[in-house]
């Protein structure tokens, strides 16, 4: 029997129902939809990443996370969890915020062993609704409820997500927080806790999304310029935030654009040019590699997955800096035995393993 800690279910959370997030423009999501409005206040929530990073010429960058983003593989298996390999899932930590990518059976157990926390997961990115990527949701939601969480939980994924989450919620009907689901279309983008998250359609047997997370970096502020233009010290922060002060535009006191941090999350798909475009130039690409042996390429084609070599080719085509492989078939008992198939194509490849973590930092100027 599940303990609910004696709370009263709040009115917005109907038994077994998952409320779709309001159909507001995606650029507005950071204001009232995902994360920032309902979460407790953190420095990253003050970023004001409200517009499109593309539209405003990159002036949104306001990293408050110390220029650091971490990713851990919660699991690296496909199809079914194994005693030594949980199902493929990844946890991203940025400035105290957690983003979970996929949630198969047993994900919460591996999350607990990882030790990065569960209660503060703000948004879940779902690639697709096959069981090995979503069956862990009700258990995770119940655990979040038992942890005393009251802030809403946002779940995004491809069309069809709401019906599936609503079905899974039959066994997790009463929660002390609202579960807000949003179905994304290819190309959609939204802001969350100082990150920008973008998706494109992947190629699998069901609707599937590949994701990219970006942490933008603000251009360097040039104090000598500000002084020479007569901007009072008290207004410097406004210019740094991209506001116009008097006749002085931010561009006049800011240096050139600086690269931020970026991660690609790609699973259960064939390699496609749209995915290569999405993850172009990422610092880290976490990519499925279901089959190790090149001889299994026909199976990969038929089941709409990738071989190690194909994942490496995708990383190469995308000009990624680093590749970490995941979502191994249960038949691949020792993924490292096939490492050379990926390393032949893309030298900076790591064979993923449960709880492997990668830390990304801003480049030094
Ligand atoms: Zn899968
Ligand atoms: Zn699948």
C-alpha cells in the first residue's frame, strides 16, 4: 500500500487525470507554464529567458549556474531493465534544477542510487511512449508525492503523451501536486530554468522526439565602454540584461557572442538529417546505439534504431564534440566489445554505463 503522507488531494489534480498545459505560445511557457512560475525561487528562475534565443540575437544569455551543466546516465538499457543495467534515461542538473529524460521501469530506483535528488525534478522530457521510456512514470510521481512536493510537475513529449500519462495515472490518481502535460510538435522550443529546450521529430515506429538543451552565455560586459558612454554604474546590470539605457544599446557595451553549453538527447530513432541539424555543434550528444555489431544494421533498420557505427556517423555529421552511447539491446551484454565500430568513425566516443556523469563548463575566454 502506498503511503500518501496524509495530504488532501488538491483540487486541480483530478483522479487519474493529467491536465494539459495551457495552450499558450511556447515562448511564454517560461512565464506561466513550465518551471519558473510554480517552482520555489532560485537564481536561475530570474533569468528572464522569455523570447526566442534566435530572435533576440543571443542577448538572453544570463547563466547563473556558474557556467556548468552536468548530465548523468540514469540507465543505459533498451527494452527491459536488467540487474546491472537500468533502462535508458538521463538526468541533467543545471543551477540546482533537474531535468529528467525518459522514465522507464525502475528509473526511480536508479535515480535514488545516483543521489542527485528526485524531489526537484522540474520537467520530464519524454522521447516516446514505448513502455521502456514511460512505464516508470506512475511510481516516480507517487514517490514525488510522498516526498512532500507540492509544485507542479511538467511532462512534455510527442502527440499522444496526454492519453498515455492519463492512463498511467490510474494507479497514481491522488498526488499533492498538479501534473501538467504538453504535447510538442517537431520544431517546438521552450525555456525552462535558464535553459532552452528544442525538439524535432525522430524516426521510430511511434511518434518520437529528439531534444536539444542549450544554456546560453551572455557576452562579456565591457566596463570601459560603459564608462566612456557615460552610463551610470547603477544601470550597468540593465545593459547586461539586454535593456536599452537612455541612448545606449546593449550591443555598444557588450563583447562578441560567446558559446554556451549544449546537449543532445536522441533515442529510439534512425539517424536523420533533421536530428543532425538539431544537435549540430553540441558539446555532448547522448545517443542511442541499440546494436553493437555492424552485422545487425538490417535489424537496426527494421526496428528503427541505430548501430554503434550509425550513432557515431550521426555525431560526426552533427559536428558534436563528444558522443556517449546508450540504449543497448539486452542482447549486447558487453557494449565495450563493439566500441571500435564507433571509434572508427568518431574518436571522442564513450560507451555509456549507468551513473556515468559528464560535466560541461564554459570555455575559458
Ligand atoms: Zn527504447
Ligand atoms: Zn521505442
